[in-house]
């Protein structure tokens, strides 16, 4: 009789390697970015456990790992990190679990259950994507159900000031020196999870991870000679002339082609603008989109994985369209025609790299969509879908209450 194949273990990162990485990063982050770790709860965490982490900057994996040390956590990360050869090898060493964002992914659930059985501390970013304006996003559907299924202690992690130090819209490597407060809280014990309803778990988690960095760190200075550079990757609409795509930013100045100009100081306060903060401007432009009668369409460049499994950012081109009922993509990718239409509800949300592309899945394949000719208008597509889904959620709630 042949022996059954043993189930593949998730495993944990090598402790010696982890120690040296931790030592190097802790010195850098505490000295340069003024990070303070509250380990009063984290030091007592025992696996199996699950940590729901706020996701407002691209350094959250590092910041949370530093807070949880010496725990060697198992991270659930987006598949797109594995499509970049620069990060794929490192993440394999870190024993991460990959996930397709906003897409049914049974293999991820199976891997998480295996990690639980290995007594791991599992870290999940329940928003499903990184916020581009420093305010947390809605928790993805199925998150509370997963917590209930796991039935283990539930914690939250938050790093206030992380977005202001590493805004998603900044130039690569252009960080700002200020202050970050990193902490962990116990939300529910395993027994409390067992007795809580799905709605209660969802509500408790949403409140725990909620963060608005501009308000949380009000009055804290973040030193930079180019504090505004890159913010035009998320601010696409002028509040004076109402034109889209005419905003530019450099140094501490934000300008529009119409002549409007504003200043962003090192406390992230706006001057000579009808808004006090960047995320107020962002929220205004999102709310100004007509998701009932409006639509967006654009020629696009397409990125998709090549035969080597890594992202080919010039895989093809085509046209994209979205309105309240349909998202449609038509074009050519790797020499083959591609065309599909889905409801916005099916997509749910667009992960984004500001000023470059937003992402969708089709037939299990990750596709990068680069709006042309101005890739900065990527954020308009994200805002449209977010505003549309927010409206649909509100309408569904109103119907349920009748």
C-alpha cells in the first residue's frame, strides 16, 4: 500500500534569520521614524491566534512584525507581491499565505486552517487592500465568518502615524520623519468568539482597526522637503475650476492649470484651499462622482503574468468602461483577444497603485489596468467604484430596515 502524501505545512520563518532582520529593521525604524511599540498585550500572545491589522501604508507588514516580535507570524498577503521577482523570493522565506484580492480563493482558507493547526499567529489585513488616503476602508465580506470558523483568540494591530510617514502616493523611497504609535489589543478570546454573532464580530473588528491618521496624529510634524510631491496621484479634481487631471504637486505646493494653488505644511494641513486636510479633499472628489447616471471609459494599457509567473507590465492594450451596472474590459493581451463584462458587485473594489494602475481578476488571472494617456486618473476609477459600492450598501441597508 502506498503511503498518503502528508499535508503541506505552512511553517515559520527561520528564527535566526528572523532575529537578524528584526535587529536591523528595529534600529532603522526607531531611530529614523520615531516609532514607539506598545507590547503590553503582544508579549502575551500565544498561538493559535489571529491578528486583524489596519492597512494604511506599505510598511505595515514590517511595522506589525516589529511589534509582535519574537512571535514569527504567518501573514496573509496579496498574490500580486508574488508576481514581482524582487519580493517573491523574500516572501517565500517568510512563509506567507497568498490571497487573490476580492476574489473567491478556497486555497487561502485551507492554508489559514493549516496555519491554525500549526499554532501560528496569523496576521490578516481585513480591508483587503491598502488605503491610499490614510483612512481605513470597509472590512471585506467573509472576514467575520473566517474568524468565527477559526474559533481562536482575536487581536487587532494598529500603527497611528504610519500613513503620514509612508503615504501610498509618495515617490518610492520618499519617507517622512515624524512619529508612529504601534500597538496590539485583545478583541475577543476564543470563548467569546464562539459566543459572538457574525455581525458582532464584524462590528468589533471594524471599530478596532478604524483609523484616520490625519486626526489621530493631529499636531505632529512630519519632516520632508517634498511633503506634497505625489499627492496629485490621488487628488484628481480641482475644487475651483472642477477640472479633472489638471492638478500637479511639488515641494509643498499643490497647483491646478486654472491658477488655483494651495500649500501642504509638515503637519499635513492645507492652506489656501477649501479643505483643511488631504483626505477631506479626497472624500469630496469621490462624493462628487455621479454613480447613478455617470460612467468612466478610457483606453488602457494592460499588464498580466508571463510564462515565468511574473508580471509583464506591457502585456497588451484595450479599452475599459464602468457604470453602475457593468465593468467591461476589451482588448488584446499577449497577442490574444480578451473581452469580459461583470457587475461592479462582482469586483467589489479596485486595489490601486496610485498614478499607475488598478487591478482586477478575470478567470483567476491578475490584470493590471493602466488608464491612458494620464495614469494619474487611475484613482478616479477607484473612487467611482468605492462610491458606487458605498451607495449600494446604503440602499441595501435601507431596504432591510423597511
